[in-house]
């Protein structure tokens, strides 16, 4: 498992414009000076739920031809 760093985050790993990053099936909170794993199960579930909701919203917006930048989601 590779700990993410600020310089190696891929857009597909980051949850919108938050410091939350999902890498190798694990959530991390990443800042320019380091990263810490999100080990709290409740936090991980909340991040999973938010990511799923945002994904669903992006798919719905795409269905209607709305770019996610128009939604303020990315």
C-alpha cells in the first residue's frame, strides 16, 4: 500500500476538492506536509457514502449533459 503524497495524488483518487484521497482501497487525509490514514471506520463509511453520492450526481448530470464544473463539484 502506497501512502499518497500531495505531489502524487491523481484526480481520480481525490474526493472533489477535499483532502480526502482513496488509494488502494483505503482513505487518507492528505496535506502538503504529509498524509494520515483515515482509520476511523465511521469516517471511512462517511467518505464512502459521500463518494458514492457524488458519483451518482455526476452520472445524473452527465445524463442531462451538464458538466460537473457547472455543478460546483469539481
